[in-house]
C-alpha cells in the first residue's frame, strides 16, 4: 500500500514537472526564438508592464498615477508597432483586406503600419491626462492643437485599411463555419470604431483641452485607456496566438471584443461629463454624422472647431465653455445654511473622497477666507459687477470648500451653489476684513470695537454678523447686503458696537470672542488685500465720542437695507432662486465638499453672475435626470441604427459586386517576358481575384494588374498555384 502511494506521488510529481517543462518550452518558443527576437522581447516587456499597470491601478491608483507606466507602457506599445513594421516586411503589401477580421490568412502589411498611428494617438492621450505632461503639452500649443483637432489629417501619411474590404472578401478569407460569426463581429467592431474615433478620441481630448475633468473622472478615463492599450497592442499578439494555433479564432476575437467593449464601463462612471458639457458632446455628434461624408468635409469641420475652441479658450470671443464647474441649487427646502470658504489646504480627508464630516473646512483657518454664506430665509448677497476672488495654484487659496447644514436627514439629493470661474481677470478683487471683540471688552449689554485702518482703499458692500449663543438668535448670522457701499481709506477709524438683549454671562478670565463682524469689500486688482484685522476697542475715546448713546436695534430686514422687505427674517420667504458655487451629493445631515485646482491651472476668479439659459437647461437636466438619460440613450440608439443601416447597405452592395464578378470568366494574354508556366499561373492567380474584371480581358498582363489585387498572399509555391488553378477558366491567346 505504501509502495502504491509513493508511486502515485512520484507520477504526480513527474506530471507537474512535465507541465512546467512544456510551459517553459512554450514561452521560449513564443518570446525567445532567434527569429524576430527583438519583436518578441519587446512584446514580452509590454505584457509585463501591462500586467503591472493593471495591478497598480486596482491596488493603489495614486501609485499608478505617479508611476513610470504612465509614459512607458504606451511608449513601449508604439515602439513595438514600429518594430513590427520593420520586421514583418514579408507580409503582402498589395493586400487591401486588413486580415485581422478573419480566420484564414495573415495580416496585411498595411494593417501593421496603420497600427503605429493608433499606438501614437494612444500615447498622446496617456500623456495628455497626466498632470505632469499636460502642462508641457498644453503650453506647446502646436502639438496640443495638432493632435486634438487634426490627427486624421496626419492620418493621410499612413496606409489605410477598411472594414468593407474584410466584409467584401468574406468568401475568401473566412471559413464556412466561422463566416457568419466574423461578419457580425466585424460590423459590431466597425460601429464601435466610429464611436471610439469620436468619443474616446475627439471628445475626451476636447474635455482635456479645456481641463474640464476632475480627478475622479480622470481615474476612470485612465481605466478606459488601459483597456484601449489592450485593444491596440495586445490584440495583435492574440492574432499571433490564433495564427500559431494556440487559441481558436472565435476565442481570440471574443477576447479582443471584450477589451474594447470594457471601455463603456468608464463611460458609465463619467456619464455626468456628457450632461454637464453637453455642448461638446453635440459638437462631437455632428462630427459623427460628417464622418460618413468625404474626408474634405471632415477636415474642414475639425479646422472650424480648432478655430472656435481656441477662440473660446483664449477669450477672443465671449464664452461659457471655459467654465470649470457649474451646478445649480434646484431645491432648498431641506437646507438650513451653506457656507463657502477659500482654503490653502482643505481639512484632511481620505484620498479620492471629497466628502467629510465636521465643522472645520480648512487645515489652517488663519489662511482661509469665508467668502459666502447663505441662510434659508435671507436673500443672497450680490457681489459688485466685474469683481471676484482670486483662486489657483499661484494664490493663497487653491481650494473651494462648501459646508452644507441640513434641517434633517435626507438622501439622494443634490444641493449646492453655482460657481462661475473664469481666467479673465475682473476689474476688482474681493476680500474680507475681520473685526472681533472678546469678553474683556464687554460692558453691561454691549461690546464696543474701534481701530484704525492702514491699508489700500476699499469699498465695503456686505457684512456678516456673528455672535455666540448669548446673542440675538432670531437673526441668522450671515452676510447682509448694505444699502450703500462704504468707502474706507487708509488712516480711517472703524468704530461700532455689538448690543445684546441680556447681560452676557461669562467668566472674566475668558478670552473667547463674543462678537465678530466680517466685512466683504472690493478694491482695485493692483492693490494688495489687507492682512490686518480690527481687534477690540483700541480707541475708546473716539468710540465714546462718535457712537450714539441710544442705538436703534434693527427689527426688520428693511432697517438694514431697503431692498429687503419690511419683515423679520422669520417672516421672510425666498421668492427667487439663489446662485453662487458648486455641487454636493450626499445622504448625510452635515458634510463638506472640496474641489481642487491642479498645480498647472492658471489663476481663476470667482465672479457673481445672473442665471442664464445654459444654467436653466442644467437645472432642467438635474430635475429630470432619469428622463434625460432615457432621451440620451434613445438618441444614441437612433444614431447607432443609422450607422448600422449604412453599414448593411454598403455590405449588400459588396455582396452583389462579388456575386457578379464570380460568374465572369477572365481572359488573359501570355507572352513577352513570361517564360515559365509557374510564372504565368502566379499572375493568373492574382487576376482571378482582381477588381477590374471588365478591363483586363483583352489586355496583356502588366505590373498594374499584378499589384491591384485584394486577394490572399502571393507567396505560394508552384505546386500550390498549379493545384489551386482551374484551367477550364483560362483562355490562352497568341
């Protein structure tokens, strides 16, 4: 019994060793044979990088994003395709059929050369969506515009293969069992190619051209590019495995199809980018329609877009297309207040997560700026015309952070503000000036403040009042619009008082701030924003002299500004919609959101604007999102059916053409330098599948006729040619 067990174990070990040996032999023959060694080794290097790329992306996106694979993987793919053009020179240069969409025959040389073009486009997109390389590409202008708008003008420098040639030669290049399968998948691939050309190519490049994708969307776009790398380079390796018989033809093509269809997962994840930037999506859709016209119209359209988009980007014409983000508030019944901050760095949160809990929006509140606060029952403050905040990599504030307070728990909602961001510098800059008093300044039921201003002139147009819980809770502590702006110049004194209904009860040793006023002001762009603050009652004599003894406490909003109704805040009902900054999606009752400007971004300015037709459309989209998605899918279905109908009609024409030429007997003339039967039969082989059956019947055989065939390869032996020729269809003439 022990002997039997030992024997079984020994046999099992030998079987494992044999399998390992066969695997090593297989890998050696596949990658390390002397023939085409450079091509094989570079291919192996690409496969290793691709596996590492996929692993890093799934394991840690941040590691992947900063890794060398961002440039090395697509660059290796381009090098591999170039090496293939230098290696496989023996492939037929006369074959029009690409050879990939069939289970019989090899690839055409034109298909191999053509693949270098698509590998180059893929390399560009990988670099274009990298923050590091985007800076240089964007500033190059020439490379940026050439590849984004005019790649298919450059395409004329490469040979071109057509899906229709593969469909046209279906009887010759596809076996009977697989013919229908390959015809169907070729049509599907052709439809996808039209989609990919315009929406993976043009649309995503337009999005990056205007820098409209956020970090999360870019992460999904990179996943799309990973799948595209498979479909562009590894798909050729699949054909090699099929050609050598390692995998079946259907298996090979199904894997290839799975790689390019997987790109739709990323499009589903970034679907909002189509809704928000629907104008770009429509431009691309027009390009899809023009794609079925002549190249002349396609090139003209792209040149028009190049001029139009650059005019928008560099502000040569009025535009909304450089808007970095926009989302409106369409329902505010559940929101108590929204505050908006500018931060150098937001409060720490998990990577790739832009929502967190807590009241602190910024890491350092000393370096933050409260720029806006909206209360549910107070009209919004309107900023002065042509004035805004500076935001960007070269400023003190790189992040916009909003804090939303809900009345109660809600879910599946979108609330926020509308931010208008432009690279055009407004005439004035907006800033904030802080006035504070602490418990030491508190006397009876009021606290005075006074200070001297030392900076550049400023115009105050709004004030935010803040108090601790002992203050007047009937008044929302938010920004209020002043009836008239207040001009404050250097050396002016600022004096005021905070009045409480009851005596404030606080231990005398406390230094807590009991009253705070934040002034919103604007000044000229060339002036420096004041860094000073006004603290406590620095000039009590001036305050005593100028402050009235009996101060009338405002009872209604009208007492502050006549633009408000003569009602208390609790009686006031908002009659119009507010506009001001970003989007928020959450199912929590208290959270923050942050949007970052990347390091390469230019300085941006936040400006107050009135709602326009574009924003009304976006409001409508967000209000009826499911309906809009359904309409988009219906539109895409109609376009897809239109494309499919065109493909079917063209395929039918080719089938009629083939069936007509099959019945025609071709006559050839032999003579001159044709000295051998094998040479004549080889020429006969080419003419048998020629396209010009009507013209060559009475003409002598020439080089033109020999090299205009779309047949299979010509490297046939004399025996093969002799056996494959039907002499009954040959007419000999002197």
